[in-house]
C-alpha cells in the first residue's frame, strides 16, 4: 500500500526532536470488563494508551499513572504549603 510512504514523509517533516522517543503513555484510558464496574478505579481490567494504542494490565497501568502523577507534582495540594 502506498499510503504508508506518504504518511511517513509527512511525519518526517513535522518531526521535532522527541517524536521518535518511546511513548510515555500520557493518556491512559481505563477499561472495564463489566459495565457495572465502570468508573471504579480498583475494578479496572486494563488501560489503553490513546497515543500509541498500547494496552496494559491494571497493575501496570496503575504504576504508569502513579509515576506520571508523581512527575507532574502534587496537584491541588497547595493548601498544605
Ligand atoms: Zn503510549
């Protein structure tokens, strides 16, 4: 299929250092096996990255999210300062 080479060219032009780096999975969307469990964070069955499409188990996704929250710093805890 010729689509790929075209797409690759466009990406090459717009590449601005870091595009090729490993995905940090900034947008992990939780998935639930059962609709009844939707919204319950401890019932998440897996996470899916909206950036790279990677899928992660609940434990792995939780760890990634925790790491991201840590990197961002504590949000909404300014009152404690
Ligand atoms: Zn990702």
